């Protein structure tokens, strides 16, 4: 209300109104205050109450939001820590699994190398034994063949010799056939037989 009076006086003096006009303006303010003063004070009180309530509610809302954001931040930090711990545990577990698999793979390679070496030795030994057996059989067969060859040569020589001694001479055979032919033809005459 004092503000309105001061404003009215300031307006009156700035427009060059005489003080009477300023007095009239002040009087108008008094009349206005009498007519609308109670209602104006009621509005001012309501606006003041409303402003206080708005300030109080905005402060409560700000505090509530801050509290909620703080609890949300704490919750998110806990969740991030839990996820980080789980990821670290899984990484450690995977690293252990990889280490174990690597060790098993190395052992498997060693065993495979040993078995391969053993199999190569066995194959080499079997190959040497097979070669030796083939060589021995080849010698044995060669000796058997030479023995059979000698025996066959001796048997053949013996058979040839036997044939030579037992065979009939051609001239004797021809004379025999000739005599048989003459007898068949009755041309054969025994000497001294008449």
C-alpha cells in the first residue's frame, strides 16, 4: 500500500502535477484502500501464503529429488560394483580355464610326441626285422634253388647218361625193322636154313 502511494506521488511529480493533484491521488488511494483494502489484503495474504507454500513444496520436492537421486546413485554404484565383481570373477575363471586347457594341451602334445616317437621306433624296428627276414628268406631261397639246381643237374646228367647207355643204336634199330619187314613179306630167310 505504501508502494502505491509512493508510486502515485512519483507519477504526479514527474508529470508536473501540482501537489494538490498529488494530494488528490493520495486521497484516491485512501478511498481505494477503504473500498478494496480488505479484499486487497486478503489477496496479498493468499498470495503470500501461496508463495510460502510453493517455496516450501519446491524445497521439499528439491530435497525429495536429491534424496532419490542420491539413493539411485548409491544403487547404481552398488550394481556397477556387483557387475564389475562378476565380470572380474568370470575373467579370472576363464583365465584359469584357459591356463588349465593350455596345460592339458601341452600334456596332450607331449604324450602325442611320445606315442609318435614310439610308433616310429616300432615301425622302424618292424621294417628292419622285415628287411632282415626278406634277406634271410632270399638267401635261403637262393641256397635252396642252387641246391635244387645242382640236384636237377645231377639227375639230368644221370638220366642222359642212362639214356645213352640204354638207348638202341640207329643201325641196330634199322636192321630190326628191316628184318621185321622181311619176315612179314616172307622174304626173310634164315641163313643155313634152306
